[in-house]
């Protein structure tokens, strides 16, 4: 196995030089990253098109635009986030002052997936840089053009002992994980997340795991069905459903199911036209293996619409399935593609119970006008994050930390959460030397002792 010890050694010695601890250095690094991205903008758009048939619109909205916004937000707030924080002290600490200092860990390893190959590599990097770390980034091998463009951006912007990109597949990930990093940030599947955490344990490296799972979407009887259908169609079928926070399945109240399905059909036509497979804006499935896996689900239950597939182009139509229960193969794993099973419920408690029986999802979406139902669902089900009356949009607010819980992951990032994730909070008590409180010493009388 190739060893990357030389790289971690170089990053360690660069970090020890202290340059990255300067706020001005980090701000400058973020500006360089932004400039590098802007210089390679059209190359990125072309790479995303080549790797995933991502449209220019989606490339900006879900990848480049999000990353540039995250850099802008971080540049604006970094000075405030990085300030030491003075905290209160209890009466037993009379004369002392408490401070929390955010300090970088050292060298961070970032492992990224293929579905938003640019955003999910660059957004954690922003947090790592902001907090003052060095970083090694390994983008996905399944999107080679985008990964190569990321490598070019990083090479053009940074020296290797500060930020560097290593390209490759599983062997490369394993070789990197064998090295001692000070932090590991992984985005990907649950099984690989477990391997990453086990590898991190060997060095006691702290981890953030941004994983996946089946994210439910509940459409209650009082939901605004047309709006719900449009927002669900948008969140589900963008990137052909290859989105970690896409609604994986719908639970709809039986009394509105037919109307909802008809609105959903209308919304998909509005977004992708009558023949989505011919729509140049519609994303393809990343590879043959994923295509075959998804195609095998197409005959689960009853097809309401969609179902068409083009094996040559690796494309699958937005497809809605009904007459599905938890025994159907499509309900046994995260779908991660443009298939949407719709289950129904009569009483909300049935849907809640079923969802509670599943691993904790990364996201949950609920469409209802009722405050009571909103609170009931939010309090009864544990999930990473989500939306009421929308899908996916929560992850685009820099004020909301984004991350999973339970098997959908641990830790969070975006906005200040990204800075915090890559920072160790060092607590320091500054004690007075003007007097010494004797009560903590054995055999002394309580009382103030002047020195
Ligand atoms: P993946 O787990 O297969 O791969 C992710 C990264 O890990 C890649 O860089 C890959 O090279 C590496 N890797 C793969 N197998 C490995 C192994 N055995 N040992 C070490 N490294 C290995 O995930 P993927 O297929 O690229 O992405 C899809 C999954 O990621 C879905 O489950 C999705 O829900 C999840 N995801 C989560 C988020 C999030 O933010 N929570 C975002 C996107 C995707």
C-alpha cells in the first residue's frame, strides 16, 4: 500500500510553523480559494456536466453557488468566531477569569463522495481553513473530471504542505486513513462511515461523519398539496435523487393521497417536461452499478408515473411507486435515485411509529398547516435536521448546522458550525495572584488569604 506519511509529515511541520494560526492568513487563504474557484468556474461546470450530466443551473445552484456563499459568509464572520470568549466563573473561583480559545487541530483529512462532488469536498475545506488547519482532501473517484478540477484549483491556490488533494479510490482512502491525522471529516455511506470511524480510533482522531439513510417526508391531510408536491418534486428529483437529504419516501394521509399524487405528477412535468429522459437539464445516474441497483426497484409496487430508463445514458425517469410496504426491496435501503415510494397512513401515530422503528434519518420533512402536528412530529422523531413545509432547503441556510444523528452521522458543519467542527475549544482559567482562597487546601481554615 502506498504511504502518505511524507504528506502528513510535511503538513505537520508546516502547521508547527504557526502561519495558519494567524487570522489574516486564514482570511487570505479563503480569498485565494474563492479566486481559484472563480477562475475555474466554467471548467467546473463542464466537469459536472461530463461526470453527472449536471445542468449549468444545478451546477451553480447546488455546487458552485453554495460554496461561494459559504466562503462569503465565513469571510464576513470569521473574525468574530475566532475571538477568545470570556465566560463567567462561579463564586468558588473568585478572582479568576475563564476563557475559551478556539484552536485548530492540525492536519485534517476530508473524504468526499460523488453526488455533489464539488460542494461536498469544498464546503468542509472552508471550515478547516477558517479554523486554521492544514488539510488533505480526497474527492470521489467516481467523478474524475470534477475531482481533477478540484485538484487544479487547490494546486493553483495553495502549497502542498498546507492544503493538498490526493486522488484515488478505496485503496487511496485506506492508505490515507492509515496515517495519523488530527481530524477526519467524512461524507459518504453508513458502512464506509463505520470503517472510517474504526480507522480513526487507531489514532484517536476525532471524526465528523456526514452519512445518509432513508429520509421520510410526511404529507398530512391539511397540507397545501400543490405547493407540497412542487417542493417535494424539486427536492427529490434534483440531481436525479442522488442527494443525501432527498426525501427517500413519502407518508401521505390516505384521505389526500390521490389528489397529492396527481399534483406530484403535474409538478414533475412542470420541472422536467413530458419526457425527462430527453431533457438536457436532467442528471444521470453516476455509474452502471448504481443504475442496475435502481433499475431493479422499478417493478416494486405499482408505478403511478415514470418507470422509463435509458441504460445507454444511465438515466432513469422520475418515478413514483405506490402499494409499497416496508417489506419491499425499495424500502430496505437508502434509494439515492429518482424513485419515490409513497406509503399512506390513516392516523399520524402509525406513520410516526414506523419511522421511529427505522434508523435515525438524516432529514425529515413534514407538510402540514397544524402547529400541533408540527410539534408532535418534531418531538416524537429524532432526525438530523429538516423542514416544515419544504424539502432540502434547510441545508442552504448558513445559520443552521447541518449534520446527522445516530446512524445518519455525527457532528455538523455549515456557517459557524463548520468553524467550530474544525476547532478544539481550549478552556483556560486565569487565576489571580493577589489573594489565595484557602478552602480547597486540606487543614486550612476557610477565609480570604491575602498573599
Ligand atoms: P461512499 O461511502 O461509497 O464513498 C465516500 C468516500 O469514501 C469516497 O471518497 C470513497 O472513495 C471513499 N470510500 C469508499 N469505500 C471506502 C472504503 N471501503 N474505505 C475507505 N474509503 C472508502 O459514498 P458515496 O457512494 O460516494 O456517496 C453516497 C452516500 O453518501 C449515500 O449514503 C449518501 O446518503 C451519503 N451522503 C451523505 C451526505 C451528507 O452530507 N450527510 C452527503 C452526500 C452523500
